[in-house]
């Protein structure tokens, strides 16, 4: 039994400035990925930068993304009626944000081809 939540490595020991965390649809379906969270190293700590949804919300197709920080580095409200976060289309999402572990699948198929 592996824990569902794994801590990110400390930024000081990683050689990359970004980290992708995949969020499963449900604990009983760990191979279906609902969302990717893209973290960046900000002031020596991991900070959520972008989230990519593999589910449809209104007109936004699977693979759309949300910018979760403003230019000053402050978090933006995403959920709820007062959400001010930027929503990007699936066609404008960098390909590496769409990638998921081998053997997994997106909750809904992404409208463009994703590299394995």
C-alpha cells in the first residue's frame, strides 16, 4: 500500500525548478488522472503555479488550464463564484503539463495528442 499523497522533494535537493503532481479521480481509481498540478520553486519553497483539468467544466474541454498565481506571486482564487484565475484553452497548454505516468489515463480524453 502506497500513500495517496507523497511529499514533494525539498527544492534544495532537486535539480529542477518545476514539479508535476498528478491527482487521481478517486482513491479507488488511482490510474485515472483528473488533474495535474504544476509547482515551481518560489523563494526556496514549492508553490502551485498552474493546474490542468482533465475533466470538462462548462465550455472548457479536457486539458484546459488555470494560472494560479499573479505576476507578484500571490495565489489567485480559483474555485467559487468569485474566481479570478486565468483559464487557458487545451490547445494553448504546454505539452509537458498534459503528461501523466505510464499506465494511467486522463479522466476525459484530451482533444490533442499527448506524448507518451
